[in-house]
C-alpha cells in the first residue's frame, strides 16, 4: 500500500511546498522553486525634509486584498476519462488563515483542464487541501498549474509550473519549496521589497510600537518597521507612493510631504530626513519647525428624498427612515466615524478628513446603522436578531468624494439592505363553517430562515448562511376569517429565497386536542428594499378537525 505523506503549500510570506515520491519508488523530479522576480541592487534615495503631523491613536493600516473574482465553480473530472491518479496535499500558511473560509477551493490544472479540486479541511495543525489529480501515463508531460480561490478575498491566485503528473505518486514531505505571498494575484501583480531608514533631527523618540505605512492615493500598499525590509504591493510598474510614520511616543502620524516614485529599476532603501523643512534661520542656522497643518473637517449631509424609492412604507414606524435615524457609523477603510444627530445636524467623531489622503483624491465612505464593518473587504457582517420583536432595519449608504470637490462634505443617500416582512394569517370560510367557531392558535413560528450574511457595498449580499427560527406569537389567540398580523411586528430578513423546510409551524387546538401543522413557504423570494405581506389562509387541508 502506498503511503500518503504530508505536503505543505503556503500562500503567504513563504509559499512553501514540500513534496516527494510515493513510498514504493525512489524516482523523483528535480526540485522546483517558485522564484520571485529579482530585486535590483540596494540603491538608496533620500526624502527631502518636510512633514505634517496629525494626532492619532495607533492606526490599523493593512493592505486590502479584496478583489472581484467570482467563485470559479470547478468540478472534478470524469473518473473514466483518465487512466491514472496521483495525490497532492496542501497546507495553507498561517498568514492566509485570517482570510480562509469553507468556501475556499484549490484546483490543479493541466492543459487548461481541471484535473482535481478540493475544499479545505481544518484540524488542530492547520488548514489542508487534499486533491486527487487525474492524468494519463506518458501523455501528460507538462507542468501542472495551481489555482487557489480565496472566497473572502474574492481573488483567484494562479501559480503555473508546479509539478509534472507522476502516476500513482503522492506529493510528500521530502523538499521545501518557496513562493512569495501574493504571487499570482490579479489585484497586485507586482511588488517591491524596501527598507525605510530615518535620519535628521527626529521630532520623536523611536519606539517598538512605531510603524511605517505606504499609500497610493490613500490606499494602503504595505506596512513595516524602521530598518526592516517589508513589501510594497503594486498594480503598475511605476507608481508614486506617500509614506506615513506613526510615532507612539507622540501619539500621532507624520506624513512625509515628498512622495516617492517606485518602479522595477529604482532603489529599495528609503532614507527619511525628518529635519522639519529645507529653510533655516540666517542668524544661527537652526532648523525651523513646520507649521501645523490646518485641520480638514468632515461634514455630513443625509439625503431625505431617496428613502421611499423601494416602496417601503410602515405606518407602525418599524421601518427606519432618515427622520427617525439618530445615529450611524461610517468607514473609510479601517478608519471609523461615529455619527450623532443634534438639532438635525450630524456630527462625526473624529471630525478630520483622513490624514493620508490628498485633497484631490476621491475616496469611498461607507455608512451603516448596524452590523460589523469589515476591512479589508469593505463589507458589513450582519446577523438578524433571533428575537422577532427586536428586529431592526439595516440602512446602508456610500459616497465617493474628494475633500476639495465639496469642501469635505460627504453626501449619504441611505437605502434599505434587508427585506421587510409582515405576515398575515386567517382561516377560510369553509374551515370556519366546519368548526362552527374561530380557531384557537397556540403558537406560530417561522422556521429554517437564513439569518447571517455579508453586505458588500460593491456587489450587495453574499455568503448568506445560518438557520434559525422566529417566534411570531407567544400567547394564544382566536383566529377568524379576517387577516390578522402578529404582535411581534415587522420582520427584517436578509434577502434570500426560502428553501425546503422553511415555513410556518403552527400549533392549534381543536375540540380540546392540541395539534400542529406546517405551511411551507419554499420558493418565496425576498429582495433588498422591498416590503412583503404574505397572506396565510388556513383551510381544511392544513387544519384537521378529527
């Protein structure tokens, strides 16, 4: 029996692959290395003196790896089409664990054909993928291609030239291979390793908690520490970056006034001169301190007239509109603003425009009144409350604007992200005549409803999951032929199409006997921003008299 050995393939700082032959064969191919592009010699550049300072808590700078690739839908090949098999076991490096979900998949391709695909397996040692690869003896001589789809990133990473097909072999644990994190990324196809050093009359005392952030038009492209090499991720060969330095001692961020242009041919040692400015006093030749930069304030405008475009009108006040909205949050990437209203004026906290963004650079602001904002990704992770009488409407809005375009004003036109549902119920006239009286309802529960999802500002709802139930009434009542609503009020549900097993579980009493019936709602479709009033009429097919 052949022994399956362990292979570790990491998509991270080192994308490590360990492989070997099956136990009954000593033959193996030469070691294959995923090779990073060569870095040029360590030329250096000095950034001219000059900076602005903004008081700040420690920033949460990080690269946003979210992209827009759709899930590929790979399928394993027909087992009768190929005569041989081999196995590959891959392990994700820890740097990818924060992004990995059960929706991830890895496939191996040859000649642009999928030869094997696997979802992940999680255990105490990490995240693994076991792929059974199909092929033919003697004819499949080319190198296989690894394709990894990360659902949370929405990125499809493609790594060609992995390994040839070797029938009846297992990629094992004999050799270590390396592949730099991010290679094969469609969002950041280029990178540059740099080291940042500081010099001059420092306006702060360097601390271990200090950090460097590198930005392109306000978008974080890399973070690191002084004197240590780190990676700047790039989309084009030549890009101009802005460098920020967070000082924990001074509790603020120094933004260097001089940008740096990066390409494949230039330096990757950057010397920052922290002398305050290029001017000096003629009398004593001492350095002059730069004047504090003016505060760029944010103002908020909430637009009223777009709230009814979806036709949601609720006379009981359950649906939130801009008149009843008293607080919400807003994010630019990882920077969070908390908004409060006083005398119909919205006040943000903090009040400053993002310090690292130039006046004329448009940036996206995403507003929401519930859930947890996630960055990287720019989406809301939202879970519906399990108590039906505590459901809340979710409002979302976005505005992409530069500071100079509207003097720091952000205009938000809120929209409804959930579906509003008001269930109504009655009995038919036929059932009423057969009973001779109204029907006693002891309890009604809406069962098997998905209650969690991620709302992406760019594409809408995704990753909808969960299964819960909502108790619509907690006390008995008499049900006649007139439609009645439930005392729990309006339900706010994540948009979905009800599946098998979703519907109303109804407890009732007939002739002193307690019974239960189930009314299926399979196929009922809910869309964001719409109000639904399903009418449930119970007849003799649901209510048993005997």
